[in-house]
């Protein structure tokens, strides 16, 4: 009897343990797919970014002065560093042969004018005499008229040749085409210069009071800049000194090699503290694309296959592919199938499955 009681008790204990185990197995977690994440909303508008780029200063105008005619340098009235005004005489050349050619051309023109005057007078007298019937042959009148026309053409040609020689003679005096500074001088009195030598630069003139700040801006940033946008720049010659300019010109042309677009800023340098050729550091402030969507930088997941954000739609996770734009370190411009006001996860992980239930 005691044997059966012990077995029965053992059976009850086993049954109780088995029942408790089954109860534990029947109690599942609250939800296998429900997760709690921090969220925010998609905002419309661009991201303002301060961009640092290298740039250089160039003269607003510059010209290399070459000889137009052959000759000897008689005098050079300027030197390196000379400030000159527009129309100022810079140097004088001499060429006796050219002077003689001009004088001869002038004499030929004067002689042609005299011949034309005589022929005109003769033609007028023949016309008067021809009024008397039979006094002058019509052929003589016609010949006289033709001679007047030929002499007139010859006189015009001689005049043109004289003016040409006079113009060439004028090239012996070299004048400044604009105001600026002489930055290079390569000739001295007595030197022979020739128009046939293409690389014989006598002087170089640059407009220093007005400079061009030339900036090569990456194409994805250049599209956001307009005329009159503010530009700040710093030079190594004056550390810490902040200079301000405004976008004056945009090339609207992308360099296919570097994928950059040239922009220029006018810099007025009346005190001549800056010089062409200086390299500077430029700070550009872009307002961003007003049609872009803005999200926290932490909301973007980048993998080897895609770049996306996780949107919460109807309580479910939806991965939306995006392209990024301006990035200020905290917020990023994105382009994709997003709408302003949509809810996105601020710190998603790649483990979130498409369609997972998201509890906010």
C-alpha cells in the first residue's frame, strides 16, 4: 500500500512540473516585430553650408605689349612698378625707313591731287568749248571725263597709302591702353625689336586697383549660387583679416576635367595691398536648395548597395532610397520619395526589416 502511495505522489509531482513547463512555453513575448524608436519629421528646405575653397586673385585687365613695327628702342619712360594712366606714353621707338616711307606716300598723294586738279580744269574747259557745235569732238570730251575718274581713283589710293604709312609710323609711340601698373619690362634703349618675333614682349601692364577673385566651385554646389551672393576670403599675407566680396560673374560652364564651375568676385584694391597671383582661402555660404527635404544626418543609413532613410507609414517601417545634398554635420538635404511632415526614425539600424511594426 505504501508503495502505491509513493508512486502516486511521484506521478503528481511530475505532472505538476510538466504543467508548469507547458504554461511557460505557452506565454510568448509581447511582440516579436514591435520595436520602439526615436522619430522626427521630414522638413522642407535647404541646408545652409559654409564651404572653404582655394582660389586666386587675378588682374581685372592685363595686357602684354608687343612691337607692332620693326624699330629701335629710343626711350622707355616707365619701369617695373610704375603706375600709369590710360593714354600715357610708355616708350618711343624709331625707324628712319618707316618715316621716309610715310613722307614718300604723302608726296605721291599731293602729286596725284595736283594731276587730278589739272585734269578737272581741262575737262571743264572742254565742256565749255563743246557748247559750240563742231568745236570739240565728243570723243575728246569722253576721254577727258574718263581721265578725271581714273585720276580721282588714283588720288584716293595714294591718300589711303599715306594714311596707312602714317598709322604705322604712329606705332613707334606706345601708349597705355588702360590705367594700371607696369609689372614687367624686357627692353632698354638701343634694343632692336621686331614685329615678326611673336614672343618678344616689351612690357606687361596690369590693372591692380581692380582685381578678379577666381573661384572654381564644385558643380553640385555652384548651382546654388547667384549673382550678388556674399563671399568671404582670407589671404596668407594678412592672416586673420576677413575680406568680403560678392559674386559678380558666373561662367555657367562646367570644366569636364575637374567638374568645377568658374565664378568671379570683383575685389577693389585701391590701396594696392593685394596683388594678382595671390592664393587665397574662400568661404562660400550656400543657402541650399529650397525644394529639398531636410533630415538629421543620423537618419541616413549608407551601405554598399544603397543609401536610404526609414520612414514610418501606417505604423510600418518603409525604407526609402535617397540622394544627399548639402551637409552641415547635423542636417542633410535629401532627394527621394519623401513628403514634408512624414515621420522617420532618427537612429535606425540596418537590422530593421521592411514592414516591421514601429511603436513611437
